[in-house]
């Protein structure tokens, strides 16, 4: 059941997914070409962070733009035996799938270009935490307030965060910034991200179950 | 006869519109037309009974099961057709079918293929390349391929040419041949119901005006034509939608016997569903009876 709902999101956004997949492939190579030596590994990780974050953000915008284009289609699905919960959870799984796709692409690239540095849990988990934060906030707001509001709200929020980040970053543990994170912190980060996603999914389901469909 | 759908005291309020104490029940074996002008509350009622919008109060029961507690079981047995389909138009017929079919336990792929062939629909075609009529046929194929016991259709004939409308009505008749089923069909094109409906439910300004068998309504209402001089104070309260011209008057009545006694020279003829609808809704009396 969920599989078909996820497949539907992939079918509706496949052009965009191909484009972002190509960019995710190309960008680390571009960074590697521009920056060599000791800085290459850090630049590679930075490229991975940026591409993953923007892939997820654009996937969110694209998927919900399609839903906004066909408001009667989600009403039709809810008139079938699908539960609204299924529709919401399928979206979470789809976006986590985009994250896994980004990880897979970058991991393959680190095998081809060892200068980019290694790719393991100490890179994947902090990005997972960032992705969880993005999804964890974006999706409940989307299900509560709809596509247009959420799009502009997050555009301005991300701009604001870009300014706040340098002030906030000094309070982060140095090992988190250097991606040399101990297993304890990694596990804590991973579990708290899962917790955030679970709470966010519960809030999204709650909002969508109350939503008036077209 | 068992009821397939029972709606009791359904209330739903919006800022500028509300459904007020909507109550009706639909027996099995019946095609019911849900009529009313645009904005009367037909779509809101359908959306509320399907659980697409929340209700403020009231009870909705399908097949004697409560919609609040057994929504999923109920929806397994419903076929739903929305105006213009309600599909992701970028998907192909096959892709949209896979999405709909995976929600049903009793999906019948052979039946679906049979409908596609009958309607000359290509499963690899994209939905956005279908005409409105073809979309409606596709929506019907989806709604009829899982052994649905009750079809709920929102304005299915709106914007369709007469040939496709006639085909749709034939399919609905065929669907009803197997007993124990029902169709609930909202429309403002009342001529479709002249041939098809067994029962009519009229809604106006969010309130149910009547629920009645079509034949008994058509039997009771008459169009009256006569000389303006025959219009006395005694007969005026018996007439609706009265229109006067230099040549005479036309009106609708549900008191044919009284009119014949009071105006023996008047002509009486059968009224259409549209005439009956217009004489029963608020503001409809501005419009004269249509028969000539």
C-alpha cells in the first residue's frame, strides 16, 4: 500500500529527481577539481552536505507543488480505503529515500575519488540529523498551513538561519563540526533524529486527519 | 428493504455556508439523484459523508456500519467517481490504476481490463491526454473494478456530450442489474434523472427539501396553463412559478385535482424534474415552468 504511494511521488517528480541526481554526481567532482590537497576532504564533505540539503528541500517543494496542482487527487485517494496516515507516512519515507540516494551517490564517489575523504557514519549521521530537522519542521507546517505558506515561510526561514548559523555554530561541539564524532554522540544524534521524525510524523498525521480536502 | 446509506442530523458549518440537519436514507436497489442548483450543498454533503471534510455533528452509516468507526471497511465497498476524475493527470492510466488498486483487497484486474477494452482506453496513455468523457469512463472503470456495492458520484455527467451521457447511464443500469447495490448521483442536469433515477433528494441552501420516489413526484406535479382571467385568489396559493403573458399563464402545481375543479378550462400536463426542483427551491419561483 505505502509502496504505491511512494511510487506515485517518484513518478510525479522523476524529472526533478534525475536532475538532482545528476547534480549530486557532478558537484563533488567539480569541488575535487577546484580544491585539491588537504582541503579536498573537507570540501567534499561540504559538497555532500549542500547537495543533500538542497536535494531534500527541492524534493519537498516539488512533491507538494504537484499535490497543490491536483488537490482533487489527494481527496480521491482519501475516498479510497487509504488512510490519511498512509499518505503522510509515504511522504516521510519518500524524502528519507532521497536522503539515502544522496548518501549512496556520495559514497560511490568517495570510492572513485579517495581524495574526497571517507564516507561513513560520522558523515551520514550528522547529515541525517540536519535532514530530520528540515523534514521534522517542514512537513507538519505543510500539512497544517498548505503549500504556498510553507514555501515562503521556509525560504525566509532558511535565509534567516544562514545569518544565525555563524552565531550558533560556536556553541556546537568541535568534534561535530570536524566530523570526528565518537560513537556515543553519533548514537545519541541518530536516536534523537529518529525521535524528532516520529514526533513530526505524529503531528503531520494529526493535522492531515483534520484537513478539509478539496 | 435494507438501507445502504443513512444520514442523520448531519451539520457542517463554514463561514458563509452550512449544512443544516441533513437527514435522508437510501435503500438498496435504488438509483438516487441528489439534485439542487450550484452551491446548494451537494458536493459538501458528498464530501462530508465520504469523510473528506469533518462534520460538526450527526451520524453517517453505510451498510449499517458507522462511518466514524468503520471507515476503511465501508470504503472497501464504495465506488467513487468525482467530477473530472480527481486524478494525477501526469500519470498514465496504468500508473493511476496501480495506485487505486493497491488500496482495495478485492480488486479485480480482469474486470478492469474488460472495462478498458470496452471504453477503448489505452493503459499507457497519460490521463492529461484524455477528453472529459474518456476521463469519466476511466473513473467508472476504476470505481467498478472492485465489486463495489454502492457508487457515489459527484456531478458525473457535467460537461459531457449527450452520447457519452447516454453510455454512462447505460452502464449504471447494467451495474444495478445485480441486486443489493445502489447509486447516489449528484447532478444539476436533471434531464439525466428523468430516465434513470428511482429516488430523488433535493437540497437547497444546505437543507434537504424532500426525499421522494421520482415516479410519485412526477405523478403529483403538473404544469398548468390557462387564461389569466381564471386566476382567482382561491387558486393562486395552489400555483408555483406562475408566469403571466398576454396569451395566458403557466405555472406548476401539486394540487392538480383542486385546480381542475377551480379551473375546468385549464390544461394540465406532466412536469419535468427541473420544473419540480425550481418550484421547491428558494428563489426558484422567479422562473416560469419550462413546458410549452
